[in-house]
C-alpha cells in the first residue's frame, strides 16, 4: 500500500509562479516544489505516497467558485481536493451544500488566512452545517509561522468546538496545534480527535513526536506533510525513523486516512 498524505497544497499552473514566491516571503520559508499538481504527483511517486489531500484556502469570498472549479479539474484517484469558502461569505450554507453535492470529501478552513477564531459564535452555524452534511473539516490549528502569535486555534478552543459538535469530523493539523504542543498535551492528547503530523517532526522533535503518537488513540492519527512547505520523501523517511509499532505505523501512514476518506484500498 502507498501512503496517504492528508495535508498538501497546490495551485493552478497559471497561479503557482506568483503564489509560491508570495507565500515564501510571507512565511519566511522556502517551498520544496513549484506548487503545481504535476510536481506534487512527481514528489508523491518519489516518496511512495499514493494519495494526497490538497487543501485550498479561500482568502476572499469571491474565490469560492474558482477554487471549486479547479478542485473539480484536479481530482483523481491520487488527488483528493478539499475546496474552501470564506467564513464571511453571505451564502456559506449554500456553499457547503454545493461542495457536498459536487462529491468532495470535505473542506479546509484556516483561522489566520481567513481571519476568525475557531470558537467564535459566528463559526458555529458553519460547523453545524458541515457536521450535518457529513463532510470532513481540516482546520489549521496552533500558531502559524506567517502570522503573529494570536490564540486563534489553540487546543482549548478546539476542545470547545469538539464538545459543541461531537459528530463533526474535525481534523486538527500539525499534531493538534503548531508550536502549542504543551497545550495539546493537556487538552487534546488521548482524546478521540484527529491529528495529522505535518510540521511536528522538525519543530517538536523526534522523541516528543513519538511520545505523542504513542499516547494518542492510534485510530485518530494521520500522516501529513504540508507539501510544498516540506519534502514528502524526507517526511516519510523521518516517520520510518521513529520505529513505531508496525500496526500503528500503517494506521498513521494510510489506513486511517482511507477510512476517513471512505476509499477502499
Ligand atoms: Zn498547510
């Protein structure tokens, strides 16, 4: 079985040459790929990754349609796009229905790029609708290196959302919350809340990551890289170096993701 990367980004070929340098400058980080789908596929081949979930982020309400159309164009057995809408969009509920009707598996939201706090009341009808439609919600959690350190998506707020919407299929990124791992340990670790691994190995360190992965329910862990912001092949190799028990490793690297995405291997 090839692995599943639950957190990647890509852009339309016409946009990538502008988007990547802009994001590199904003985040102070170098991309490992040029941002095109063809490059992502090549990287997947090199890393032994069978499927990548491609997360889009609408930074303005007007981007909904172009993101949706592009998501339709790129989807394939190996590319699972998650479209996005902007929380300030007047017709959010309708947009969620469209995403569902078009057959997508879920939605990506980002509290920093989309200017919200995850536990704000105005977000609740959005979560409710996503929950009702049975869509996945990949939510950026923790701090973001491209933004000031405001507590927009910290573990305590995430837990509040999970309690309010117990059936919402929420996937936290960066092992529960980037660079907020002490809080993750006290509020999220050990609970039945999905976490993907991107940007944890390099920042939290191997020993701690391993400790986290072994403490958390193994059915709720997913492999993610945040490609092109890290190298998929390197990330797979780093995961291998953790020497996790085979059964847990296989769950993290693909089995859990296939179940969530309802894909039969
Ligand atoms: Zn990301």
